[in-house]
C-alpha cells in the first residue's frame, strides 16, 4: 500500500514538473509571438516595448536551459532564443545559438528551421557566400524539404529589401518551377508580379497580375491585385482607367483599413483629370478622419506632387512637402520628398532669377535644374525640356540684339562704336521725344508712319539736354518694353504711357530713350552673350542631351542623331570628343581639345617606349607636346618623361638637365618631382656624380660636347607636309584653332 502511494505521489510530482517546464516554455513562445506581431505592425522597426517582449522570452528560455538541461524542451528553448536574438537584430548571438543547435541537435525535428535561420542570419551579417551555402543545402537536400518554400520566399524578400529585383525575380521563378501546391503557388505568383511593379516593369507587372486573376484566387488576392493594377495605371498616366479601378475597389474592399489608401488614389486621379477642387476636398476629408496616421504623410506627399507637377505652384508644393512626417514614410518616399522639396525651392528661386538676373545666371540655373531632374527625380523628359529651353534662348537673344540695333539706328543714325580703353562709358543724358501722329485707325499704325513722323519732327534743345518725342505706335513701345528682359536696370530707363483715347488721334506715348553710350554697352553685352552661347553653351546642351538619351532613356538612335548635330557644329569641342566616346560606350571625361590631344601624344610616346620601338619616335611625340601644348596639364608630364628617357635610357644627363630644371622651377609642387628625386635634387644628378659635366658656357650660350649632343632635327616632329596632314582645323568667330592629331606612326627625319 505504501509503495503504491509513493508511486502515485512520484508520478504526480513528475507530471507537475513537466507542466512547469511546458508552462515556462509556453510563456516564452507567447512573448516571442507578441514581439514578432508588434514588430510587424511597426514596419519592422524595434521599440523599447518590443525589445522587452523578446528579452522576457529569452529569459524564460535561459531558465529552462540552465535549471533543466536534460528536459525535452531544451532544444526548443535554444532555437527560440536564437530566433529572439535574430528579431532583436543581435545577429552574432543569434548565429551562436543556431550553430549550437546544428552541432548538438541536428538529428532533432526542428533542425530544418534552425538551418533556415542560420542562412538568414548569415545574410543579415552580409556574409553572402556562407549564406548561399546554407540556402543551397536547403534547396537540394531532401532533409530540408519542409522549409524549402519558405527559404525561397525569405531569400526573395532579402533581395527585394535591397532593391535587387532581378535576383528576387530569378529566385521566385525557380520556386514556381518546383511544383508548388495552390496556396504557395498563388503567393509566389503575386510576389512575382509585385517584384515586376517595384522594378518599374509596369507592362510585365500588369500581365502578371492579370494571370494571377485568371487563376481564380481568393478574394484577398483579387482585391490586392486590382489595387496594384490601379497603381500601374497611375504610374503609366492612364488616370481614367485608374479611376475606374479605384472606384470599384472603394465599393468592394472588405478591409476598412485599406479604404483611406484607395480614396487617396481616387483623389490623385481626379486631380490629374483636372478636377483639383474635388481632389483637394477628398484629401482634406481623409486627413481629418485619419489624424496621426501614416496615410496623412502620404497624402501630403502626393498633394505636393500635384502642386509640383500639375499646377506648377511651387510655393504650395513646398508647404505640402514640409507637412510630410518623415518617420511615417518608407526610405524611397522620404528621398523623393526631400528631392522634390529642394527642387521646388530652387524653382521658386528660378522664377525670381528669371526677372532679376543676367542671362548667364539664368542659364547656369537651368543646367542645375536639369541635373536635378536627371539625377534626383529620375525625370529625363523634364531635363530634356529644360535643355530645350536653354537652346530657345539663342534666337530670342538675337531678336533682342536686332531690336537694340534698330533703336540705335533710329535715334542715333551716325555710325559709332564702343571703345573701352578711350571711353569712360559715361552715361549721357537720355533722349525724351514727343511725336504727335494723326492716324485714321487708332488700332493700327505702321512703322513707316512712325519714321515719317520722326523725319518731320522739330527737335528742340531744352534745359535737361533731352529731346521729347511722342510715339503713337504701340509696336515700337512694345519693342522697348521687351528689352527689359535683357537687364532690369535698362528697363528702369524706359518710361512708357500707352493710354489711348477713342479719337482718331492717339494719346502721346512718352518713351525715355537710353543714351547712346548705354545702348552701345548693351549691344556689346548681348554680342558677348550670343558668342558664349554659340561657342560653349549650345555645345554643352547638345552633349547633355546625348547623355540623357544614351544613359537615362536608352534611346541610342536619338542619342546618335543629337551627336551628329554636335559633331557637325562643334567638331573640335571637348563636348564632341566626350560625346563620341559616350556613343561608343567608352569611358569619357570633359577636357579641352588641347588637353585631349596632348594626352593622345603622351600615350603614343609611352606606347612606343613600352613596345621597345626606337626612342626617336617617343621623343618626337614629347617634343610636340612641349612645343604646341605648353599650357596643358600634360606638359609637366612630358618634361618628366623627356628627362627620364635621357637619363635612364640614354645616360645623357646633359640633355636631361634643362627639362628637369624647368620641372623644378615652374612646377615646384608637382608630384612628379618626387619621382626624379632619386637621381636629381634640383641642381645635381645624384646617380651620376662621377660623370664630369663638360658643358661649356660661351657668351651665355650652352655648348654640349659631341658625345652627348643630340641634334634638334633628330627628335623633331614630322616635316611640314605631315603636320598639315595630321591637323584638325575648327573655325570659330574671329579665330582659327589648330589641333594636332597624333598618327599611329611617325617617319622621323634622319
């Protein structure tokens, strides 16, 4: 009887102990699940409360391992501890636990899960090769069949989070070929379509979502697929089709939390279809109903976009972008918000610059805005439009110049020119002229009638040395007004009153005509601006258009077409040289033509030297650099190489000395000085101290002994005929620039 009682008590205690182990582990799992769920709702971010839940779970697992090391829940506790560390992003501790499980419990049932987490941990630690070994084992070893599908999804998610969409797509396609059951197959199809959307392949994404819908998936998949199709229509600017999709979703969506997003997209479509008032009312309503939520920041972002792209109201755009709460948006949208805010502010400044600044400042700002469009907003079409605006300025400048010239001829018909050296540019008193002109039709006055009136007017000298003229024809007054875009200071000197009466005689329009010297200055400034456009600015614009078509739009045909214009009009420009390399998919840099050809000569000299061809040809190319391209950055390199060939190859320190002395004297900070320091200190040759310097100075002329003398003709470049054959000539206004183009070989005169 006593024995039986003892057994009953022992069994009860054993069962109680087992319940204790299980309850502790059950609570550990509970806290882990709560932390995991909270982290997911917090967009994958940790918070103190979430950290506490994982720490509590870890503590309970540690208690089981420490107090009951032989209990059957120990392996579960080790695995769960590793998972908690993983979610805490403490990957080193997580790795140790998963490795411990693999080492001691690889025969246990949960080993495949530990293997999967081991692979994921290596990924997070950026040990990609080790991670792929683990994934490869999961994909090929039947032991891990149960976690294989999840491993494919996890690896795809890893790629998606890092914008490696091609790798993600490849992984999902492999998964789709593994013979999945219907539920994971639909999930994989949806993820594949989502990857195509995020990669900007909108046509492929739409087809993928429609293929998914053809599989008759669950209602949740159908609604989510329709939402993406609507977003695809927005991205491709098919706002009518998008509006129909979102209105359908607004009536059929079963998840109330998704309705604000759907209605936001409805408002976006309405705005782009011209119904901005309706759109803004809907935005206001959604914001009022969802204060403090993420959707409010998204609405402010898209609202700012509408002001930016649709209405071009940049001040309102700035206000909406500033209302965005950054912490509520994903990284990509945060970057877009900051970029558009910056550009909207720049555009506000640009509008001010347009009315107050010189043309050069405006053009410089336009180039900057085009760069913003290309690099920050990824809107190459907007960049191209900005480049076209720059090009359109040239004919307007020429028109302004013609207007100024006509005014000069009209009021100051005697020939004159501006002389900066002999003229202090003193601004003389302006001319104010009053010419009453009788016309039959007050709405139209010809230029001939104006000329006739001017010819017949009596010009009288008055106190302020001005002449008063009445100009009834508004067209001439308008031409004077138009000149205000050239310089606002000039505009201030134009006084216009264009009031007209109902009578057949127009009211006098008074114009304060600028003084002759002021006009001459304005004309000269316009000439200089036009010359800068023709010489530099247009070439730069054409090059940037070539780059945009080639690199951003991948339109090689259009890029080649623009390059042909560049090459035709600017054959020797640095932009043409760089554009040619760009078209040929070669590395390029923008350097002046002189620098470019000097570099080519230097490369030729090095090629002949390294190919063990005679030194005469290397010397010839270097002599060309030293005689023709003395203002380039290549020049000191040629000095160095010239001296190197004499010293190291010919053992001729006498001939090397002038080149080294010039290098030390004219380029004291150049890095090549250190290259010659082992044999020349600026005065003496260190490696050749035993050689006697037999140079004799006679009447300030250096005479070199025959043993080291090298005739000038030996290393001279080609004769006159070969020079003419190897040059490129580009003609520009008031100048002819000649650039020597190196040949593959040279016939050096003997």
